[in-house]
């Protein structure tokens, strides 16, 4: 059983990502409710764990499996990805121990995460350089995003060290760590993968201009820089332009939105969440500037749940089914999970609006966090066994 579990790179990393999706949210929820006390700022814990313990592990499993194929290179050795996996397990467990009991364990965990991010990036860079593929444009952008993950994890570590030892003001670098890691690493990496794989899975030929990808990356960088500088009027303009640009491009692909099976339409839905999130981000910036209303990370959760989580479940379900020898079909439970993901999105949006307009509906937090836990408990219950046993 365990031999099969470790036989393909995606299997152990997907399992670890499922574990962290549940544990990280449960700990954050209990901390938010005052049940648990953390040795780290609640916001930093929430963002860091979801980026580097949850999403990163899923992306590592996906990239270590598919990136060699993108570049026509040999499969990554089991020795490498097993070492990386056990290092990732150690980082996760050390982090949870450290956040409750030991600052030094916490620092060791975050240092290990930086090492893991760097090791993956170097391995992907080697594949990029040595692969026989003629067109490596998509790989270039994936690799670019991955190096921002190295940088972002390093800045997070610096913030924690600076805050603890009181050299300078570590909190001043928190926005840099957050925006680098979330937008230039996580969201841009997922976009870079999606713009290649969604048309491919949909059997739709598209000729995506490299100028389009360069423009999108430039706008992501500008969005990040001006968001760090809290220049909301500029952010509003950038996000409007970026949202429209992405929507027009995706519409040109003529994806079979209404005629695709669920295992595909969930990817199409996730794709269109990205421009939607940027458009709503521009409205959020306008609300802050002109109405002096904070939308309490509403747009960030559209990126994190609407785009990233939806596409994670779509890609993850497809990869697990296909690589375990099962039919690429979403059964009724999987389809229900795809719909539940959208309910989680809307419930988190409702909670942000509740805070913005003082509706005093505190139970919306419990609802959104609880639905997240249900989503991943059920998804893990459904798909975790497939990671341990191949179809007969």
C-alpha cells in the first residue's frame, strides 16, 4: 500500500495538502474564536499555512509530475521527490508544534519551507534547461512564479525573525511577504498552469500570444507593488484592465462551457473566477477610496477560493482519477463537491460584506470556515484511498 502511495510524485504531496487544508483551517478557526492561542499573528498564520503548507504541496505534487512532460524530459527520480515529501511533512509538523510551543521550532519549519521552495525551483529549472521541448514559454512563466515563492517564503521568515528579535520593524515587511507570495507566486503560478492545461484538457486549440503572457505578468507585478504601497486608485485601474484583458482572452478560446462534463466545466468555471476576482478587486479599491469602506479581504478570498480552490479540486480530482487507472468522470459526490466549493466562496463573500456593513452576523464566519472543513473532509474521504490503491 505505502509502496504504491510513494510510487508517483503527486500522491504523497496531494495527501499532505489535504491534511494541511483541514488542520490549518481548524487551528485558525479555533484561534479566531478564542479557543486556541498562537505564537504567531493570526493573519500571518492563516495566510502562510494556506500558501506554503496547503496550496504549495498540491502544486509541488502537480508540477513534479507534469513539468518534465511539459519540457520533454525524463521523470523526476523517486529519491528526490521522496526526500522532498518527507521534508515537507517535517516542515508541516514542526510548524504546528512551533506555533504553539516553540519559536525555534517555528523558525526551523519556516527555514525548511524556504529550502523546499528553493529545491523545487532548482529542480524545475534543471528540467527547463535540459528538456527537449521546442516551445518552453509556459514553463518559463511557471518557473518565474516559482522563484517568487522562494522569495516570498524567505521574506515571511525574515518578518518572523525581525519581530521576535526586534531588529527593525518586521511588521513593515508583512505586506511584501503576503503580496509576493499570494499574487506573484500562488495566483500567477496557477494562472500559468491553467492557461496551458485547461484548453488542452478541453481539446480546444488556442494560440496564446507570449505578448499576452508578458502583459499579464507585468500587470500582476504592478498590482503587487501598488497594493503593497496602498495606492488604491492605481490598483483600481490596474485590476479593471487586468480583469477585462483576462476575460476577453478566455472568451476568445471558445471553451465548451455548457456542453462539457463536470470534470471539465469545473476548470472552466475556475478560469473565469480569475478575471471576476480582479474586477471585484477594483470595486473593493474604489469602495475604500471613495466610500471609506473596507471590504475585509473579499477579493483575496475570491482568488483563494473561487479561482485557486476550484481549480485545485478540478485538477486534483482529474489527476488522481487518471493516474490511478480510473475513468476521468466526476461522480455525483464529486460534482456536489464542485458546487459546494462555490457555496464556500459565496459564504466567505457574505462574511466580508457582513464586516463591511456591520450586519452583526458573526455566524457567517463559522459557516464559511465550517463549509471549508466539510469540503476537504469529504474530498479527502473520497480521493485519499485512491492515492493508496490503484484501480483493479
